[in-house]
C-alpha cells in the first residue's frame, strides 16, 4: 500500500507569478442607482457618488501598488453605470471588440468606450453587430474565451468573437438573475484556473466547466452573494471584494495572494472589482 504524502505548500505553489497588466477604468463621478436593470439595484435606496469615488480610488491605487498600469476614460453625466468599465468591450491580443448594451439606459456607453479604445493605439477596434456587454460576459482564460449568455450578451456575439479573434469561444448559460453577467459568477485566476459558483450555471454548463477546469476553486453561495467572484487576478494577486472572506481563504490555500477591497457603494448597482476593470491585453 502506498501513502500519498501532501507536498509542502510553498513547493506546491512556487509557480504563482504576477504579470504586469494594463487596465481601463472610469471614475464613478456620476454614480447613482436611478434605474433598475438587475436584482441588486433598488432605486429607492439612494447612492453616494462621493463614497463610490473614494472606494473606487482605493481599487485604482491597489492596481498601481501591484505594478499595473491604469488608463482612464472620462465619466459622462447621465451614465451612472459607466464606472463598470468591464462592460465597455473585449480586448484580446491587441484587438478590441466594442460593446452593444442590452438596456437603453446604458446604450450610449457603447460608442463612448469604442472611441476611448480607438485612442489606445490597439491593432484594431471593431464595432459589434450583436448585443454584448464586453468583459462582463467574455472572460479570457489563456487561449480560451468563456462567454456568458442568458441575461445580457446574445449568443450571436459568441460566434462574432470567435470569428473576429480566431479564438475558441465556450458558451456558458447563466440561470440565476443575481449573477446576470459571467463575471459575477466566475473569476479567472490565471491562464489555466478559474473560480466559480456552480449554481449560477445551467446543468450543461456546469458539466462543461467541470471538464475544462477539474481543479477549479468552487465558491460558496455566501461568497458569491457579496460578488466575491467579481475579482481581478494578475496570476498571483487576486483583488476581490473584502467581504468574500471564505473565498479569500480558499485562494490563499491555493497559493494566491488575496487582496480585499471594499466597494460596497458600487455593489448597490450590482458591480464590484472586476466590473470596474477592463483589461487591455496586448
Ligand atoms: N448596473 C450595471 C448593470 O446592471 C452593473 C454592471 C456590472 N458589470 C459587470 N461587469 N458585471 O449593467
């Protein structure tokens, strides 16, 4: 009989390496909850844009402290959700696809982000045909793009991304309205690993995720409902909502360095760390 000995943690995870990233962010200067397009949003509750800006500033400084570059886009009055830069597009290997929003309230953000992407010196910037909410529903894992649908992004946009970028796009069906964007239910930790909340996905999509990522970190409902999976990783540091303490412990166990940030004001609109961050991938 052989007994498997657990490897010492340091040796097991010696490979967690951070790589410098380039992000696009938008200050929540005009933040508000003046309409409700997801179950998190309650227009009677009010929102404090000054607090939102202070919390967002902490996130921006966290990225700078970790050695990342942060580009900004000018916030526009009347677009309270513009702070959620992830929804502004998808950038892969220097090629960008713009966003086309589901709801009329956010539609003007599409051209605003497209213009900003055009000013970043990318290889190409393409206007979208189908409805897609950018990195809210498209998440890059190494050479693969995971694509959410069910609430916002049209499945036609999944094919559009595959054709535009020549990269394999895996469609995933979201089934719980609290997790209306893929980035509220799944976090990319590095080029091979993700964390997700299984119950946010259809049975078939759960099967796909199990096959693709047998070693994935499975988040609890308690961590998912504070949008703990709305996280941004550089391969080593995982910036996530500070309330997601269970998930932070699971990540530390796997050799990642969780970095908690409090974005409670933005949670009133159904967004957190990842929503505020669009990665500009060269
Ligand atoms: N209130 C915004 C909406 O419902 C929040 C967007 C959050 N962004 C994200 N990437 N999940 O559209």
